[in-house]
């Protein structure tokens, strides 16, 4: 699988009830755990004081990432995603 740096920004539509937001957020946590267990979600961070997520995700290609991985997130319809394909760097200390 290839790795991708993904920035996700979630914007809750005006008029959405808190029950709906809470339901989707709970389902999002469950789905993220499932994607981590299958190796699609490698790491996930939230910058301090910000309402966005930055993560390292894995998929065969960007099409699979968007359609079969990110597209399965319960909050996906409310998200904007910036996807950057990654490749190994020869000086990466993690590859040693």
C-alpha cells in the first residue's frame, strides 16, 4: 500500500442537530479503529487549538483512498480533504 498525508477539515452543516453530530462522531471513532486495524489508518493528529486532523493513511492508490477508505467515514460528507501522496526519503531515520 502507498502512504498519503491527508488533512481533513470537518464543517458541520448549519441546522444539524447535536444528536446527529454526536451519533456521527461516535460512529467515526468506531470506523477509524476499524481502518487502523486493517492498516489503512497509520497515524492521526489534531493540531493544538485547531479543528482539523492530519494523518498518514494507506491505500493502493488515491482512488481507493478516497472511495473505499476515507469515503467510508461517517463524517466524510461534511469533510474537505487535502491528499498528498508520499514516498520514502533516503534520509528518513525511520527506514533504518
